C-alpha cells in the first residue's frame, strides 16, 4: 500500500484543487488540502469511481466511501429542499408524495416497523428524536407505539406537514444547530440521514450528548458492501454513456458518505457507542419512477443480495457506552437480513 506522499490519487487531487479553486459558487469545501477519511482521518485512499462532480474514494482503514471534494453544508441543504419539491432526478419526481400513498402495504413502512421492533426490545418507551425525519411516517408510528416522539429536519415544508397533517413536533434546523438539551432523549433514530452529512462524526457525537445514559441510537444507511455496488463497479468500467450515468446517480454528491459494516462500527465506537445489533435490508423501490427493465434489474440484484448476505441497506442499533452492551466488541457475527 502506498503512503500519502506517493499516493496515485495525489496527482489527480492536485488537478481537482486547480479545477475547483476557481469555482465562484463556493459549493465545495476541502479544496486546497489533501483528502482524509471523514470517519477515521486516514489518508490511504483508493479511487473507485469518478462522477462529473467528484472523485469517489474508499478509506483503506475503515472502508468508508466518500466523494471528494465534499460539497458545502449550504449546497447540500439546498439540494435537500430541491429534492423534497421533486426537482432532483426524473426518477424521484413525486418521491415524498408517494411516501404517503398506500402506507399499510409499503416496504418502507415494513422497514420502519421492524426498526421500531428492534428499538422497543431495548427501550420500550420514552422520548424519541428522529433526525432528518422527512415526511414523518416513522414519527407517527413511534407515537402510536407509545413514544414521546419529535423530529428535526432542515426543510420547513416538512415541519408544516408534520404539524398540520400529523399533529407532530418537528424542529426546523440543521442538526448541529438544533439547540436541544443534553441527556434529554432515550432514543435517537436516523433513517437515510447519516449518508448526507459532510461531518458524520459530529452528528454521532451530538447524538451521544443528547441521549440519556443507556439511551440507544438506530441508524439506517446505504451499504457499500453489497451486490448493488459490486454491479455498479462493473458498470462503471464500461465505455457506455448510459451505464456511466446510472452509476453516477448512485454516487450522487448528496450521498456524501456510503457506509459499510466496518465504517459504521468504527464511527460508532469513536463517538462513544456500543453496538447491540445490526441487519440488512433491501431498497424501497415503490417510491421511484423507474423504467420496467431497470426496476426488474434492481429487484433481481436485491434477490442475489438477500441470498448472499450482501443487501444494499444496513441498519445498526447501538447504545451509549455507559449503558449495558454485549460482552465482546464489535457486531454479532450472525448478520440477520430482514425485509
């Protein structure tokens, strides 16, 4: 393995710095300094893909995948608002509207119920905070299960929907500026949130501070150690514009981090959490507008992922380190695939 001084990425990073230093919109950060892992700080990085916006790097230490340069927090928040309005990709038009249709039979709701079941085995009641809650279906489900549930999201429209349509409290602010009291929650959940942050360690440390002793954190994120990303790696090597565009969407800049079991284990330990359980799930394709061949292909990939234990989503349940945990470090060796 080459050191940072002789890294094969170093020459390309210098080119990126020159390219981006003249950018006028200030949408990227980290320009002018060599990249390091957003979780462990490691500098042994391998390039795995390049989009029009970024180079995708994989940390040799913790196996986190992240895009470089990292876009600014302001640019990411702006894209969140655009995405909520359905103005991102054609495939995501009406994404949030479809989240509220046919809930009883949706795979997303089944994922929420399974997650809540895992949480309730450890903390059956108490104050729950859902960070990056989006359309607040999970909050509504948690409230029905007896939790004193509230959320936080950066999109004001989400807070309005939560208040007017669900009668829920959702704070409108970035997580790092939420102003919530320390040691005030029993449960914190992050569904499809941690991968969007340029400072994931800051969010995990803040979660640790907001939780009471023995409180739990539930995180659900995309899993890079999956059949889906293995297929993407193969497609990314083909000299065809259409396949490259598909891979580029998978590695969109709004997904700042793409996690793996080792990466999330490292991050949780550094933030002061002890893991309790983890599992794998497939994607919720019902909310996307996809051509029939693409939908069939993604469904087939998930079937292979289920059989091989390499599905595209990873959930983690962890407890603050001052609470009771497992007798040995790390996750259980038997990873249970759900969904």
